[in-house]
C-alpha cells in the first residue's frame, strides 16, 4: 500500500471548533485512517514469538499455521515506518503524540496512533488545536485481524439503563487491551477536542473507542467503510457525533447481516425440527444495526490528473442514501459479472475514499466561490457557511 495522498492548504482549514459534519474534516480523517496502515508496529520480539508458538502448539489447520508464520516473516518496520508517519503527518499540519501496538498471539493485533495539531508548523491554514485518534484497519496477512472480524457473537456490556447494550465481541476484545493507554494520553489533554477515526476494522474500533474514552467529547467520530458494530442500545450510549462515510458499493458496511434479516432467518429455522438446533447459534448475532449520520459517496468515473488531484466528475455526497444509491454501480449494464463481483472490494479501498473526499471538498469550495461571485445572488443574502 502506498501513502501518497493529495493535499493543499484549502483542505487543511478544517472547522475543528464545531463537531458538525465537514467535507474537509472528513478528508483529513480519511488521510489519518490511511496513515494508520503504515507498519509502525515493532518487529516481533521473543515474547510475541513465544505467544505464537504456544497458540500454534495445538493448531492443526495448515492455512492458520501458514498465516501465523507469515506474521513473523513480514513483521512491522518499527522505527523507519514511525519516521515516515511523522513526515506524512507533518504534511497535514500534525505531529505524532503516541503510537499504540498491542499483540497477543493469534488473538489481538491492534495498532493505532494519536496525533495533535502542530501549532508551530508554517502553513497558510488557520489552526485550532485538537487530537486525532486513528486505528488501523484489517490487513489480510494478519491472522489476528481476521479472527477479530469473524468473532461475530455479540457481548452484552454494562449500560446506563435496564436494556442490554450488545457489541461485536471481536471488536471489543481488540480494543480493550489499548483502552487504558489511549485514555491516559487523552486525559493529559482533556481541554482538547478528540476526533476518532478508522477504516474498515479501524472504523469499528473507532466507534468502540468513542463509546468508552471519547464520549461527550467536543470532537466527532468519522468512520470509512466500517462494518456493523452493535445493537441500538449500544449506540444509545454514544453522545459524540458519529459520521459513517461509505463509498459507492463498498461491501464491508453490509456485514454482519442486519438484525432484521437474522431474526427472519431464525424464525424460518424454527419451522423444521431438523434446523431448530441452529437457532441458538444465530441468536448470538441477530441484533446488529448501523447508527450515526451516513454520508454516501456516489459511484463516479475516476480521471487521473498528473497534478495528483484525481477528478471524479458527477460525484455526489448523499446523506441517508437509498438502497438503490448504495448498490447502483452493481447493475451497470456495461460491467461484466467478474467486475461486479470485484466492485464491493474495490470500493472499499481507503485511498479511493480519500481521493473522492478531497475532490468533493475542493469542488464544493469552488462552487461556493462561484455562487458568491454571481451577480444573480442578492446582495442581502448571507454568505453560506463553508463545510
């Protein structure tokens, strides 16, 4: 994965004083989510090797063993990647505060970082201090990530009402080991707004983190291509604004299946004595749903620009899209069946999220300037707020 994102000063003027959705903040959070994939985790040491060896001692599945060995053969880059992370953060006016790297055999492999606005950096953009917490998303070569994603059973957590908040067990288990370390940094900067973000699995961890350590923050949570995470009661306990960005026909936000679908399946299973035994298993993950303010990036043809800002003519950003909006690209008659199968995964790429958000934010800014310069605009009309 390369990390060459487009940037210009107009994109860096994020209105961090407010937590309402912002095109520029969405782009900035997509960059942070992208940078979280840098392999800044340390190379596997004796403790990690020992933990993997113990986990594999009773393992008989060959693909599982191969994946675990690959985890050692393709380790994190450690210091070189950390330096690259600091350099890339500097391009968007941030400095690295802390990185987090927790591994526990084949069970947990969580990486994240906290960055802070660099008030000393020389840019033309106005600056307001803030923290950004970004989680790394799923990487296929990391077996623990796949196990986290597939641990679909829902865990009941403590709530503030008699109702039962339930959350994806894998996501909760991946977050808890870093909870206290992250909380320590955030408490040390309690006067700053906290923006939490992540792509894919990272987006799921961002929502869980928002619930447990950034609740009631003056910031917001931005996720990109995140799966379903919990039930309605779990989201009822989140008081920080949650913005869920989905690109075209990205397939990951469609999983796990929604609660209404799974409840329909369990009802059907009860009809036959041959399938009733499956009902308790399906009940473990029959309450998933999405929450938050969804923003959908429409399907649009990408035009490569040597300047670095790739154009997406006709791109739209919809709030609360219909099912037709979400999956329209899959019914394009010009696409082969193979292309249709690839589309949900291709649209999941974090670089495409960032490219589209940069283009949309700059196009919207240009339209605003044209509108305000038009003689047809009444003089007494107040200038629209820039998102």
